[in-house]
C-alpha cells in the first residue's frame, strides 16, 4: 500500500459552524500527536492537547523561522512573508515586536474604545435604514475592523474593498490556486510600496508613518520588514478580527437565548467574549513550527527538522483544563484560552481585538435587542480560519 495514503490530510474536511469538532476530541483521547499531510504535500505532527500546544508555541526549541524560511516543511507552496514578524524567532521577533507594541497596547486600545463604539453605532444606524433581511457581515462585521485598522495604519478608507479582497487571498489554504495568492501578495506589496513613498513625503499621525520613521531615521527596520509589517497588520489586525466577530455573532444568534441573555445582562459581555473565543472552533489551519532538535511530546518522538502544528482550537476544548469544555456557558468566569496564541507570538493586537468585539456586541444589543437570524449562513472554505461569509438577520 502507498504509505502516503495512510497519512490523513490536514486541514480535515470542511464542516459549517463553530461547534466542537469530534475529530479533535478523538485525537486528544487516543492520538494527541499524529502525523498529517498538509496541502503542500509535506507532513507535520498535529498536536491537540493543551499542554503540548502551549509548549510548542512557547518553547524556543520549536522555530517559527524554520517553518517559513529556507526549504523546510510548508503548509502551502505560497509566500510566507519571510521578512514579517510572524516569520521570525527572537531576537529578530523581539526587535520587531518592540516597534509595534506601543501602538497596540492595552492602554492605547482603551483610548480607542469610544471611537470604536461610535463607529459601530454609525454602521448599525446605516444598516437599520436598509431593507430586511440584511447581511450582518457586509453591513457590520467586516467594515468595522477594516475601518479601525485602516485608520490606525493610515491607509485610505476608500481602498477598503481592495484590501479586503487581498486579505481573502492571503488567508487561503486551499480556497484559491497558489498563483492567485501570489498575485494578490504582489499586488498588495506594490500598493503598500506606493503608499510608503507617499507618506514619506506627507507623514501623518498613524502607525505607518511611525514605522517609516523607524526605517528611515533609526534604521531599525528594513524595507522588506516595513512592507511585511503592513501586510501582517492588515491581514491579521483586520481579517482575523472580522472573522472572529462574525463567528461570535453566529454563535449568539444560533441559539437566541444566548443573545437575549447578554441583552438582559450586558455586564456579562467582556467575560462572555472570552468564553466565545475559547469555544469557537475557528482556527483549523496551522500554527506551524519546526523542531530544532529531537524532542518528545506525549510520548511521541519528533526529530529535528520535522514540522509541528499546534492546534489551538483543540487545546481550548481540552477536558483536562476546562470543565465541560463543549458547553458554551456565557456566565462562566472569563476562561484562560489560546485563541490569541501563546508565547513570543501571542497576538500583539489582542487587546484591540477585544475592545472591538466587546463594543460591537454591546452596540448591536443596544440598537437591535430583537435581532434574530433570518436564514442559514454561507461559510468560508479553504481558509486558515472558519467563519460565516454571510449572516442574514432581521430585527
């Protein structure tokens, strides 16, 4: 028998929705470290238990740079932005993170809260004037974080639709041919290169102007790192938050009593957001690392040079960590979770994402306490994360 036939393909077959994935529970019980084949044809060890996932994400033995540079194992045969913060190990990663962290700190996110709440209310007021049913994704869950990141980074709001299209391509695992993904990266790189040139002449009060100054005055950032930074901030700061917001609202509307509970008790929203982030099975792609030396995880020997996928969505449902993990309990005390990652690559924009999620849900409930689903959602397929592509609603 062909040996490759015996290795399961990963990501696993698509399933609509964000409820617990049975395959993950089965693996945690019986095969917590298993070899899988990625879309590139390369193999990796899939790690599903909480303790192992945390170790892979935090232990410097597991290198992100080795997973993105050179000829090592890859998820797909497309660009991995080798100059980006997502592709670096310390000390390069530490240097890059120090440049952007102040603009995305918890304190800065809190100063943006009132503006985000106002933007949410404006978008919802516009949706209210439309005919019903309306698509919550098109009207709200995509334009809110896209506008926030455009304003923060300093990209024109009018270019949002184009940035959105490029973001979709860059988040593809199997949704688009590799050639289309690479073309989108090239187009986005060209756009940002031109934008950088314009802001060198006319700097603004935005993150891109700050990063340009770090490049030009402090020589702390290469041109490639500058452009990659912008791409990561747009794709991560916008794309991930938009997907998460749509997913969390799907879960609330899927069982109307969840939405009504938060309408009655809005003080639960901050902790409920954490529980929704823990519960939602959004991340079905790869947190890929490469072992820099032989190592053992859950009794399985992983050789130097082999790839490892740390599956945070599975870790967030680990029965050894969470009580009744497959129960979505919005009254649960805010649980610790790995939805924003762990270790050196913990999401630098986590606090800004939290503020957006909290204010989006609060604003929606103030204006539309009777909001309800108006039909089934369409779902993204073949991307790094699962999320609703449409959310038809009535109010």
